[in-house]
């Protein structure tokens, strides 16, 4: 509902890249993601759901953020993988 009011009233809210715990005011940590990188020529966009949790012991707060990665396929060049999906780094 807040997002709809922001659109109607033309308010721009800056959302942090990493959500904050509402109870403890600390940055949440990334628990995991759902979604896959786009790999084929006919796919140009993929939606990821990032799942965050509060690092404070005993806190039960979680947050989910939707992110969209768009790419334009280039023949002969593999798409860049997201940082959290890279192996060995």
C-alpha cells in the first residue's frame, strides 16, 4: 500500500541496497536467492528473489527483495553471472 501511495503522490523513496532490521536497526545478511541467470538467446530478463535475515541472535526478522537482471545477448560472449553466483571468489 505504501508503494501505491508513493506512486500516486509522486514521492521518490530511496531504498537501501541491503535492508535493515526493523527491531535492531542493523543491516541484514543475505541468506540465499531464488532464480537463475539467463543463459539462452531468447531470454533477456530474469527475476531474482533475494532473502535476507537479521544477524542478531534470537531475532526472527526476514526480508525478501525482488531484483531483475536484464541482458542483451551478444553472440559468442557468455552473460556475466551475479556476484553471489560466482564460483571460487
